[in-house]
C-alpha cells in the first residue's frame, strides 16, 4: 500500500490499498506527490474520507445486526475483539439514548467516533 491510478496526464486520480488492474504503480506512503493528492483542497479530501469512514462504520454495524437477526450469522462467529467493540458501541449508544441527550436517537448516525 498504496497503489495509485493515474489519468492520461500522469496525475494521480485514485489510491488503493492493494494492487488493481488499473493501479499497479506503488508509491511509498510518505511520497510527496501522494501526500499532495491525499491532502488536496486543504485537507477536504481527508476530512471527507474520515467522515465517510464513520458513517460506513454504522452501516456495517447495522448490516451485522441484520445478518444476526436473520440467523445468517452468529454473533459468536465474529472474532472476540469484534464482539467486544460491537457490544461496547451498543452500550454507549443505549446510554446516550436513555439520557435523552441532544445527540439524537439510535436511528441517527453516530455523532461520536468511539
């Protein structure tokens, strides 16, 4: 990591964790060109990805809950560390919900990155 994809002008247009058919060029993580691409627009790209990661985290939790509810996945099939993280997040969301805080209900996006 990271493997980059370039456009016809030779500019980086995408970064991947693993080699892809369209991205086989490897750059060191501290490469100046890569850093410039990742932090372009005064860091807005990085901020967007961070927010997107937080939102996707909640989506994954919901998908896991759905799979468990439908009997497709057993909670105990998950690695112990994953079980601990999921239980911990559920507990915090429940406490926040019970306290009737301004953070919203359990149905809204998690406002706290735990």
